C-alpha cells in the first residue's frame, strides 16, 4: 500500500459516478494512486479531499499545441489550478506511448510540451507539487535479450530520449513505462510471465537468472537508460495488467491467470526485492485497469483488463480489496439458503444471550 495505483479508464457504458468510485477506492481498496487518461473535471472534483494521488493526461492530439508556452499556461490554468490542492494532483502526463505512434509531429513535440508545462507550473508555484512525464511502451527498446545489453531504438535514443531523460533528471521526475508480459509471452513462456516457478533465464553477461518476465522487461529499460548515462532516474510502471478474457488464439486469457499475475505482481513490487539490476527497491505501479471497458475496439482482451465490473463487484478475487471488504464480497456470494441459515442462527444466538433460553 502506498505504491499501488490503478488506471481509471472511462471507455465503458454504465460507469458509476466518479464520486462513488472515489469513495469505493478510499474505503474498500488498497489503491492510493489513480492515473487518468484525460483531465476530466468531474473526476478531479470527485477525488477532492480523498488524499489519493492523481495523475492527469494531456491527450496525444493536444501535444503539438503545448509547444507554445501560452497554450501550456492556459492548459494548467484550466485543468490544474481550479482543483489543486483539494485534489492531490501529482503528475501531468504528456500523451501516452507517443513514440510508438510513429507520428513525427507528436514525437518532435513531446519534449518541448513537457518543458512548457513545467514552466507553466513553475509560474503557478506548482512545480514542486506536480511532476511532468510521459509513459512509453517497450517498443522504444531495440533489443531486450539479454536485459543487460538492451538499448533504445536508434534515432529515438539521441534525438528524443536523451533530452527527455535530461528533463526528467533536472525536474526530479520519473521515466514511465508500460511493461506487459501478457503481450510478450507464449505457451512456452507462460509460467515465466505469470511469476510461476520456472527454470529461469540466464543473462550470461551478468550471471543473473531471471525468474519472471516483468523483471527482465524492467531491467531492459534500466540498461537502455544506463547506456545513455541516466541510470539515476527513477522508473515508474505506468501500466501493466492481464486480461480475464480473450480470443481463443491467445494463451492464459482467463480470470485465474489475471488474478495470478496481478496478485504476484503486487506482492513483488512492494516486497522491496527489486530486480536483478535494481535490487532492494519498490516500484510505484499502476494496474491496468480499474474497470472492464466494453466500448473499446480491438480484440476481446482489450475490453477485459478490468479488476472490477462497472457495478464495482470484482471480476475475480484480487489483492486490491481490503481484507474486510474481500470478506464481505465473499459473503455476498453465499447461496441464498446459506445466507438465510446464517441470519437465522444469528437471531437464535441473540435470543439465547438476551433471555438465557430460546
């Protein structure tokens, strides 16, 4: 608790009101951080006075406009200042997986946009409270096996990622990545992806044996950063998760595997074990996603990454619910006859205690 967040996507029908979601997260879950994919005013208002750390996102298509300082100032004035400090906004994310879009305008605009937003925050005396970053897919890595030899893709490394990492270091902000072992695994590597017992994979350069794909992916990012001289910049996991349902051609797409991945992941990132190249540390980690999003396009799995249905019942048993809430949820799944029997016995016990006889 304290480092576990969730991605709060809204591409779904019948979503509960934001205020209800905020109350549920505070009262019933261990989630202390939320990442939004926009800067929705209703959601930002709903999280006021909850203490939950909120990251907001500038949509990709707005990034080029932020290369002008006056627009960045206006964006902060409209989307940040009315809600802070009541809502604990801790980060502005400039787009999502921008480098993977192959859009030259977006890619060339992302660092100037980040710099302008930071300048706007500085002018509003919010730069110490709110960081600026941008999440990346692992497509930015050109080779990741073994992890110790990983490097960023040529071209992006010098012209985009080096100035981006320089900005992050100067502003004490994290490098954010979206590792998904689900998309990198096959039937042969399913145990490796799900943190199950397995023979492991040896990195002959370091002698480290990797027992899970998540560590290997994170250490590939770390090695690429180290190659450019930025191994001191913090890494945050902006997205990771596992679907509970998918197409027949995909492996491990079921509720059991999803529960296994997310449960093992949470235990791992908060354990302090770290990774072979980054030992003895925890990682701020955002699970994808809060709800199943039935309006998303693409394969079946894209609509089934949620921890909860939109009525806020769990899709499967997960580590996100507090113990008392999990027990109540389990009780709610009793057969009606069992529930009636429990209630009846309860009344009999009360009667005996009160009167000494039935």
